[in-house]
C-alpha cells in the first residue's frame, strides 16, 4: 500500500505529537503512589554520592 504525500505527512505529524507527549509524561496517567520526579532525582543523587568514591584531583603542572 502506498501512502500519498498528505497521508505520509499526516502520519509523521501524529508521531511527532505522540513523541512530544511522551517527553512531557502525558501518555499514561500518573500513578497516585509514584513519587514526583524531583524526589526521585534527589534520592538517586544521594545514593550516587554514597556509592561513588570522591574523585582525586589531578596535579596541575605548569
């Protein structure tokens, strides 16, 4: 089946709308027991600092 130019563009327009909704988190409803993204990011950062040893500074040679 061959799509006309209009059908082709219309299909891609719908895909772009769906992709934009995905990035905004609008494809599925928010589960009431899910934590907000900001809280999740704070928790990940806290875990990362406890699991990752501090990096050593490079010696600056002039």
